[in-house]
C-alpha cells in the first residue's frame, strides 16, 4: 500500500489534489489579494471549513478501512464459511436402532460451485444477485434497482446486497443493523472479491447460507428436504431451495409448502429472464415436494433434552448429523407413554422413569405433554419423595445391625415439639421392622431414625447416589427433602443390583459395559452390598409391594417397591423393581396443590403395574439374580379393628369401616 504514501516532492499532484491555504488564496489567473484584503491578515474563505471537514471524513473512512483490513488479515480466514459448525447436530438413536430425535443445526460438507449443474447455481444467481458475474462485490446498479422497487412498493421488497455481501455478513459479522456494520460488510466484500474467484465465492456462499429448519449449506438442505445430493437436484428443487434464502424461517417447505412453491415460481421466471433455462424447460417444471426424512423427527423430547446436555460434553465440530446411540428402548418408551396417558390422575402432572438395575435409562416421561411444557419433572423437579425415602432409612438401620424381625415401638412420638402421626391415625405398639416398613408407619420410622442417627442415614443416601440437599432434621426420615425422581429411582436400582452407587445413563458410551470395554473408569467405583444387608432390604421391599401400602403394584413375578405420599397429599410416588427394570412414578401438581385422596399406593402403583405387565412381555433381558436363600416372609397380620366395629362387619357401619381400612392401607 506504499503507493498511497510515498509520492516524491517533484511528482505532479493527483487530479483530486487541493492547494493548501498559506495566507493568500491563489486563484486561477488572479495575482492580486483576495477580495476584502486590507493589507492585514486575510481570513480563509468558507471553502476552507468544508475542506477541513472533508479531510476529517476521509481520514475516518481511511482508518475504518485500514482497521477492517488488518482485522480481516489477522482474524478472518477465507475458509471460515467452509468450516463445520462448532455445535453439530445430533441424531439420537435408541438402543434398538430407531431414530428418536434430531437436535441442533446441520451443516454438511461444502459444495463446489464449478461442479454443480448450471440450473442449480443459476437459480441462486437469478433470484439473489443477477449481476454476480459482473460486479466487484458491491453492485451500485443493484442497490439503485432495489431502492426504486422498494419506493414503488412502499416497503422493503428487494435487497441490494450482493451474494458476496451476504457471504461477508453471514461468515464474518453479526446480525446487528448499523451503518458501521454495513460499511464493514462492503469492505469485506471487496476483500473477498480481491482474493477469491467468483466460483470460490459462490461455493462458500452455497456451503454456508441458512435454509431454514436448522439446516445450513446446500448439501445439508438437499439431503434434508429432498433426500438427494446437490448435484442431483431438479430445476424445481433447485428453484425451491434458492427461494428459501430470502426468508428461510418463514419459507421452509416443512413450515409453509404453498409459500415455498410460490417463491419457487418467481425463481423459475427469473431463470428464464436470465436465460439460464428456456421457456420450454420452465413450463415442464413440476412443483417440488419435500421427501427427506429429517423433518419428521422431533427436535426435542423429555429424554432427548436430558441426553443432549450429556452428549454435548463430548462433541467436537463436525459436518452433518452426529449419530448419538442412547440407552432408550423405543418399545418400552411407547409402553411408558401409553401407561402415563391412561393414568387416572385428573389434571395432575406425572413423571416416569424406567432404567436397568445398572443405570441405563430405557424410558422417560417428564410430563403430560412436552409440547405444552418441556419442563422435565423426572430430572429437573425436586419434589419430596415422602415414604419412598424410608428405604434408605431402613437400609441404614440394617447397616447398623438391625434385622427385619427386630421390634420397634409404633406409638406416638414427639421431638422438639414436632409430633409425626401415622397416615391412618392408628398406632400398633411394638411391631417388627418388616411390618413398620410395609404399613409405612411414620411414628415407628422416626423412632428408628433416632436410634440409627440422621448422620448415618444421610451417609447411606449419599453412598447410593443421592446428591440433592438433605435437611438434617427429624422429618428427614419421612422424605421431606426435595429429590428428583431420577435420583430416587437410581438409588433403588443400587439396592436391586446389589452394588452402589448406580449412575443414571442416557448414552451408550456412559454405560458400565462401554466403560469396561474401553478401559475407562466410571466416575465413582461401585461397591457391593454385604449379603446381610442386601437380602433383608429385599425382604422389606417385597413386603411393602406385596402385602403393604404398595400391594396394588404387585405382579405375578417377584415385585419389590415402596410407596410415598407427602403431607396433604401433594406428592404421590411409587418406586419399585421386577425383572430387569427399576421404575419410578411421581404424580402431583406443579403448584403443589393437593391431590385429594390420592396416595402413592393408588395411581402411581397402578401405573407401575400396568407398565410392568406389558414391558416384561417384550423385554427378554434378565435381571439381577436374587440371593439363593431369599424367601419372602409371610404377610403381616391384618389390622385389628376396634371391637364395636368388629362386631358389626356386616352392618352398614362395618362396610364403611372396611372401605376406610382399604383407603388407609393404600397410603
């Protein structure tokens, strides 16, 4: 750039050179003083002020030009438009090979404009920049034509930006609308034209422009909308894709097919005007119809949202769709959705998680409708698990040397003014741990927690994978801490599998089998439950699911689980396992409104049973092997009714008493 600054003193000044004012204005053919001179200092004319501002303006423009040029040279690689996206699109695939969701923007391999059919490149040139082959990055003629057309229309109907300017804007600048950004766009366009050929500019433009539906670049758009390569596009397909560029979010054929076709007709007419195709070829064009498969997949589901956050940690920039194998089983997911839809829960919300005992999540439902509420109540909601937390209390007791046959006092208890009550209002005196757990006695459980110690209970919960904050208060034993359903279900999986902790996995790469195959170490190393803890814990969970508050969940195969119902029936929970599946179900309102008389032994237990009955028929995998000498204990004795009611069981009062008994036993 030295020719701008290295002119010698005796060189002739350029045509635009202006003489400097030196006290006397030397006009052409005028050797006398300036008008108004009186022998003193002569004031400069008004043109000097204008010349001063002109110099300032020229200097500012020059500095902007130089700054932009230096910035381009240092930070803006010419190949930026050809690079893959930093966050590539993900195609989530179920464990049985079914595509389940597509998430993120897609950008495929670049195209070579020189190798594309003339009608493909011509479609874009005809509608976006007719003088592309003739201008040098900025087209004053095109700007003027657009200004006239917009003035006649009374609004913006045409743009004056060239293809080179569009490439400059999309590859190097933000979407900000300002004079400074427009000036930068023009400078970059000139820079691109100086360094690249027209075909190289067109290749970069076609490889990076947005086509709606989360698709960038002509190759990705051709595959996405038509299931073909850019080299195979028909005239109608090329015209439709070229027409999308003006307003991709609005004109994407998956969103507005009729609008995309109307725009394609304009493109075909423009191609005729530019003699890219003949009138006969235009007449033979048939309306294009999208045939690609990508648009049919949802961009989000409860499971996909959860899996995407985990998958994003390992992604690197790449072209096209990154295939992400997940742990989801499409058959079990359909059964889960059907079980949730048919649940008798009124207008309440519901969450559902099914996983393998080793942590692979095979089904997930985070609410009644993802479209209406994508908030995932299975992973994001921190609700009270209620009595479902008692499994961790009793496991801590077993670790402290208690056994299911040991006796605990089920009588009223008061701790620092807090007096927990049993849900049915009845107290049974000394009962076994097995009966206390099966009947979900609050008084007995709080007393047991006092004997075991809350620090030991919290330590047990942490070892089983609970990471949520646990309140160190007497009510902890009754499940008053906010814990996600996913956490609680994984904790139950840790009990069923015989080893702990169990980490919930969404991706095949996260599973213990994948870690073992690759030689990686899991985040936390599993430890085995001692036999003297594991078998008694299974004993307790079997009693609760088959003879206690969770008996509505019982199946024809060994079934284990525990109900949970929080204060004023705001949350209803059942978590259990059978076969090779561990399932958690939560029902409640987002605003903590009461569920009325619903308990964990009601709708949640029924959803568990309905799912398991269907799932175990299609799921041939084998679950953990139970202890060889495991023998379920007999059911606890039936509750003893007060004598006046016992004597009149056949009377109306007796029938009412039996109905009340059924309700309380379901809590």
